């Protein structure tokens, strides 16, 4: 099975519709017409990684959702509901900073925040989101996988049927975000051809702590 390319792949592998940098200034590039994924590559700070790992020790799937402003009320609510609240401060602060940045970037007071601990792939089939834009970042486990436009047969998208073609033209072109990367993904609610992506497969016993944020 081909191994998805990480951010460490040669720069010539990055398609024209993708932007990636280690500076936060890369995220506003999502407003550029030709860009449908903007990736801020970052290494997770040690305290955030420890805090995230502490929340991932439970054996069952878990999720948290918030719709509103990323205020102190949000931080207090999330901290209380984490699987391991006593080790939650660094993770809560990191999520709040990201949510505040996204609210500012999209000029909104309301964001939809969802934090999930997964023991299996949530959306294992390549697809486009039917919304304008979504932020995704993985704290623990493998990151989301996505396809360059030249590797996609869009006629294959949608519910699988016997006559529907394969979505992937080139399995070696699959790209993968790494833990810590913060990515903005355009959906079909913004452009005709939103980013095609999927959840990574998880090995037995492997877990994934995933954050998504939707500007409202």
C-alpha cells in the first residue's frame, strides 16, 4: 500500500492549489482563489503533547462540542469535560488560541468547535465537505489525508455504487498532515471543487485526538 507523503516531501510535490509554511501568515492564503488547502506546519509544544496524550488514555471514543465564542466560558467548560481535567490546561489553552485566531480570520464571534478521541477512522472514504471551510488539526495519532487535484477522478465522489469509478487516479500522490499541523480546508460550500480528503486508517490499539473548527 503506498505511503502518503508528509510535509517533509520535496517542495515540488506540493500542488498549486495548496499552501504550506511554518508561519501563521500562510493561513490567510485560503482566501486566494486557487488555494483550497492552507497548512501551518508546527511541532506540538511539549506541554501540549503531554496534555493531549493524557486525554487519550481512555479506551472508548469520546467527543466534545461547543458552538459560540471561544471565551473563558468555553475554556472552563472544555476543561471540566476532558477525560483527564487535571492535565488539561495546556491543551485547552492551545485550542482556545487556535479558535480565537480562526474567529478573527473569518470575522465572526461564533465558531463550532469539536474535539474527538477516535479509535477508528471517522470518514475513511475520500470526500469533500459540504460547508465553506473547516480547520483540522490532530494532536495524537496520524493526520488527515488529502489528494492533489491531478490525482482525483471527481466522478467517483459520493456514495459508493457498483458503476461509480475509483476516486484516486494516483495512489502514490496521497498527502498526509502530521500531528500538530493546522490546516484550513475549503469545502463545496465555498468553491465548486472543494478539497478531497479522508480520515486516516488506524491500526489496532491506535488512537487519534482530532480537533475541527468551523467558522459560523
